[in-house]
C-alpha cells in the first residue's frame, strides 16, 4: 500500500506491505490523502509494459511467447517493476520476451518450492501437536492430580 500527502508544495510518499499493522491515527482523513494499492503484474499490465518498452503490441500479431508469458504472469506473483526490468534488458523483442519468459519460469519454480516447504512445515507442526496432545491425554493431564506425578526430591 502506498500513500501520498501534500503540504507546502511537497509530496510525501509512504509505502508499506502491512497497512493493517499501522496505527489507525496515521490513516485518518487529512493525514494520508491518497491510498493506492500496488498489486502484482496482470496480463493487461504486461501488455502496457511491452508496448512502452518494446513498442510491441501483441493484439494484432502476437509473438510466439505472448500466450506463455501471459499464462506465467497469471500463475505467479511478479511485480510490474520486475517485468519492466526484464523488458529493458534488450531492445530486441525476441531477446526481451525470451528473457522475461525464463525469468517468470524461474520465479514460478521458486514460489512453488517455497510454498511446498511451507506446507511441509505446517504438516509437521500439526503432527507434532497431535502427538503432544495424545501424550498429554495418555499421561493424564500432565501429572497434576491425586496420586499421579507426585514424587520426592532426594538429596544425594
């Protein structure tokens, strides 16, 4: 989320990835005048960037990679800045779009691996919690009660 505020002919821009964590006093009217949500790149955003950086319009005569790139953009999280950076690497449409396609494929693999790792960790934590719950119930509530878990410390 990004905000801007004007005063004394100045524009101040604030950005955050976690608007929900900000003090509500910062978000009151008069503090932050404009709120702009900056999302991940969309296929229409990609078309605009390709037109601006390469002068290429895929609507009339689509490039061989056009459909693949649009599919990758829809299935992964990539910012417009990352797409623009890849498109600026070459003035040649073939080279630039090939580089973008490769970047998007790498990004998708990395995101998929990160997601799989997070899912594994969640599953392991759930199994561990289930085992802990089972062991507590089997022991009888952790030893607090009559006749269980009572013992003496002996001096050696």
